[in-house]
C-alpha cells in the first residue's frame, strides 16, 4: 500500500475536490461521502506516517494543507473528528501512538 501512496493521495484529493464543489447533493449522500472521505483521509495519513520517511510526512502535511485551502469547513470536520484527532497527534510520540492505534483497530476490524 505504501508503494502506491501517490495514487492514494490522488484519489483523496479528487474526493476533496468533488465534495468541495458539489455542496447541493442529497443530505444523506453528502453525509455518507463525508464519512467515507474521513476514512480515506485517515488511511492515507496513517500510511504516510507508517512509512516513516520525511518525504511522506511532508506529503501528509501537504494533503492536510490542501484540504484546508479547498474547504475550511471540511478541514475542520475531518481534522476535529475522532479519526482526524487520533491520526494527527503531534510529534514522534504521537505518530507512534497513531500507528499503534491503527494496528489495534486492524486486528478487530480485519483490514489490510
């Protein structure tokens, strides 16, 4: 998955673009899409953190800045949600905690 991280970021950005441009969609559809975007953004963030390289951490910062520039409400919603807060803890210790959380959830849910 880390080998295709650029593709993951591309898909994430396309979803962000769509959601920021199409605000008049059905409320239930919008709610579903926001939840799905939250999950995709969290997975992208954790994959970038797990790689451990400075380049990928920079890509993570760029992704979050991209969201912030496109739509402040969306940024606030994603960043301050439970997934956004859990995966964006500050510092090296925060990144280790985020990876540990991901591993625990992965065991219960059974993905990746």
